[in-house]
C-alpha cells in the first residue's frame, strides 16, 4: 500500500511536468464557459475544430517558424505579433507573456484568441481552421459533450 502510494506520487510528479492534452468535450465545456460559442459569430464547433487542427488540443504545443518566431499553445498563437517572448521586443498585441499561452489554464490563450479574431476580422489567422473547418458542418465537434 505504502509503496503503491509512493509510486502513484512519483507518477503524478512525472505527469505534472508533461504536457496537458485536453479531451474534446472538456475543451468544449471550457470554451463554452469562456463565451467562445458564437463569439464574433463563430460557433463552438469552429473553435474546437480549429484547436484540433492547430495543436491537437495540446496546451504545450510549440512550433518554431522559419522567421524565428514561435507559435504557442492550444491555438498556436504567434510570438511575433501577439505575445511577449523573453528575449526580444515584439508587438505583443495580447499584452501577455508567450509562456502564459502554454499553461493548463486556458484563460490567457482564450483572451488572446478573442483579440486575434477581433483585430483580424475572423478566423483566417488559423491555417488549420481555413484548411479543415471553414465553411463545413461543424456541429459534430461538440457532439456528446454536455454543452448546448
Ligand atoms: C505536446 O507538445 C509538446 C511540445 O511540443 C510535446 O513535447 C508533447 O509530446 C506533446 N504531447 C502530445 C501528447 O502529443
């Protein structure tokens, strides 16, 4: 019992250091609670579909681009325009550290995504969305989740 407890604890510590990958429905609930459903006219399905193709729901996803900038987190938000990296002075339109966009707490990432969709007039910022989600029937993305 004791040994099992210690093993479980070690397991937790290791898992804690790893990335967090949300399930589709957990994300649907978080998005709905944060007011993303129909935000700027984009239904919940758009957001879930977009997050899937951008990050596969991986909150710690990071992609280094050719220009040296980095896409961060579940929405793959780029450091050049939207957040602040430690080493250089970027535009930082979201007034947030890029590191805050790769935490389990999605509050900052969602606020920034709302800013992007407002400033860029839609979801075209996200290539994964354009390619796989735009103009499609997206209600299946929230199917089986307890969201209205
Ligand atoms: C999530 O992204 C991180 C950083 O890119 C990566 O190390 C990790 O393996 C990914 N997790 C999964 C489950 O794909």
